[in-house]
């Protein structure tokens, strides 16, 4: 979403959702839009804590971390993702130091991307309201539709700056997809998404996942490829994401599978248009870079 549609279309989405909370005749500055966006989020997720300021709050307070952690833990139990969070202990100085290090590194990488990426620079501080750290034995962070605008981070010691930067692009895209869903609608039947006959192999993990997760994965894969093309360059080795040819292959296969019956019928016309735009961009990058990718044929 970030590079697929660019800053203006994503800003339109946030503005459209936030507009009812902007006073009539009020000039729409960044600060005004940010507060209106927070008001929108409070209206759709009243149990999620709300922060202040023009950018994301990097949460240092353990009690606040535990509030966010409770929401992410509850959502994890309802999906195919199992985060297996570790213990966040208010009395543990070591855990507090780990959190401070992870949050400082995250902020440094977010600032680094913003200096190079004209789309990320305004959208990350606008769309993200809070960043918190919590240990996990499996995942390295994430976002959830149960807490829009909240980013959980737990970067691995094996990562370098590039991995964390791609992680931030990855998770910002998930948030922008969630917001796109709030504005336009993406799926025609949410109960059908959970039925295993409608699960699809995802673009990045290459595991069979619920349709909404596979849809997100295809778009995120395409956008990470665009970020590599436009900002980071294509790596010779990778930890967090696959190398670009493999990720392009996975994205095209996932897009093909999602676009076939019966799953095609579970997507709105807007979602199908977005998926087709992803396909076109991944095919363009494949041709441009000469990747050895087999473009799957549909039925």
C-alpha cells in the first residue's frame, strides 16, 4: 500500500476516516489530522489505549506495555498466529533495558527510512500511534486489526538495520491495509475467511493461511519489493524476508491463487483491483531486474 499507492492516496484514506472528527472550518494541519485520526480510532476500538503527540509514542512504561500486550495476546488466540509472548515483569531491570534498546533502535531505523522515503516520512508518524516492545519466542513483532495504529516490536539480535527497516515497511503496510479495509471493505464474508477450504498459501511465509492473512501477505510482499527497488536496493542475502526473486515468485503465486474461485468471490471489487495492481507491479519488477520467476497462469 505504501509504495503501491503512494503518499497521497494513503493520506486520502486516513483523512476520509478522520474527517468526521475535524471541526467544520478547521484548517487541516498534520496535528489536527493526527488528533482526528486518534478520535476515529477511539471510536472503533475504545478499549485500546490512546497516546498523544504528533508521532508514535515509544512506550517506556511497563504498565502501558502490559495493556497493549493484553490486546495482542487476546488477538493472537483468535488467529492462525501464535506469538508466545514471554513475561514482561515490572520489577525486572534487564527486561526494561532490553525494551529501551529495542525501542531506540526502532526509532533510529524509522528516522533513517524517513530521510530516504518520501512516502514513509509522513505516513509512519501519522498512522502509528504507539510502539511497544515485548519478548516472544516465535515472532519478532507485528500489528493487529484489534489495535490499529499500534506496533509491537521484538527485533532479533541476528538482524541488521536493513532487516528492521524492512520490518517497519512491512508492518506499516499491514496498518495501511487495515485502514483501507475500514474505508472501502475488502471481504464479502468474514466467517468464510476462516474456513480451511478458503485458505491460501501466503507470499512470504509460504504456509497455508486464512484468506485475509494471505491477501495481506501478497500486498506486503509486493510493497517490500517496491521499497527495495526504490529505496533499499535488492539484497544478496536476507534474514527477515526472502530474496527478491523468491518473494516475487511467492507474491505472484499467492495473487494467482487468491484470484481464482472460490476465494475470488470472497473479495470485493476494490480488493481485487488492488491485488491486480500488485500483480502488475511485481511482474514489472521481475522483467526489469531479469529475475528467474515463473509467472503462474490463471484459469
